[in-house]
């Protein structure tokens, strides 16, 4: 097999541009627009974002999650409250998220303070999930050591049987987090690495907007 020269991989971005006069004064509408355009562009997982948290001692960690809601100036996602990310968020309730939509040559970065969503909101969203995912939430001790795949399959079968013929309730250990946005950055790739970067920062409840060098 021919060797792969990773350093030689590069692409010129030509699809679009970002002009201040075309952007709203608050970033949330632009987030909605970019997600809608990602959906229309048939991006495989348009709402998938890297979520970064900070551990005790200051070490960062990242993983993908699915954005599930935009409410006011906040975005939300759902997870296991006993997972590693949840442990990080209990210690340091701050997060940053990053989307990359290659089809649109766009990056979106979000940063904010994190809090749990209400049990009611978690239960409402949980009720809309496919039954398999609901049972999966009971069967997975997310981020804990698993001896074998069989153990997981076994646990899934046990909960399938336990809830057979009835609705699957939302587990206490499962629910949403809301990221209250304080910084949002829209990045649009441009030729010659002269990319557009427009950053919004919230201060004293007011959004300010800046253009940054790429
Ligand atoms: C595209 C994609 C979407 C994902 N969405 C979620 C999600 O919404 N919630 C979640 O808990 N895990 C999700 N995961 C799994 C996480 O990336 C991760 O493996 C898991 O949450 C455990 O992370 P932790 O040990 O850091 O807590 C997703 C993974 C991928 C690849």
C-alpha cells in the first residue's frame, strides 16, 4: 500500500463567506440557520458536536454528543448523569462544543456555563426516544468498566423483560444538560486560508461581535 503523506493533505475552501451585515445581532438565530443548512446539505449527523469538559486537576477531555435543543440563549444535550462527562461537569460546570460540517466548510464553536435541565424536560425528551434507546439508557452504566459485550446484551435483555408491556420510565441517572452560551464563533472556510471568523461574546447580558484573524 502506498504510504500516506498526511502533511500533504489540504483543501481550498471556496463555498461561501461571512459578512457582518448579514449576521444577526444575537448568535442563536445564526446557530439555527447553520444547523438547518447542515440538515439540508445532508450532513450525516448535522447535530453531532464535540463536547469538551474539564476534569478535576484541569485536564480536558472531549467526546461527541448530539445537540437536542436550542432554548433562548442555551443549547442542550442528553446523557448519563453517572458518566465521565457528567462527573467532569459536576466538578467544573463549564463546557465547550465544536461542530465541523465539511460539506459546508463550516466550524461552529460554543462555550458556556452548564446546568442540568429539569426532570420534566428530561422525561419529555426521553418519552420521544425509540424504545430500544430507552432500554439502552437503563442497560448502560456509561463509562464504567464492562467485562464483556455479553454482559451488556444480558443487561439489555433483563430490562427489556422488566419493562415488557409497559412504558419505559426515565432512569434517575439519565437526563439533559443545558449550556448557557457566553461565547459563539462562526468560522467559514475561504481560499488561501483567509477564513472568516466572527465571534460573539456575552457580557453584562449583552452580545458583542468581533471579527478575528483566521
Ligand atoms: C455521533 C455521536 C453522537 C453521540 N451522542 C451522544 C449523546 O448525545 N449522549 C451521550 O451520552 N453520548 C453520546 N455519544 C457517545 C459519547 O461520544 C461517549 O462515548 C459517551 O457519552 C461516554 O463519554 P464519557 O465517558 O466521556 O462520559 C455519541 C457518540 C457519537 C460518535
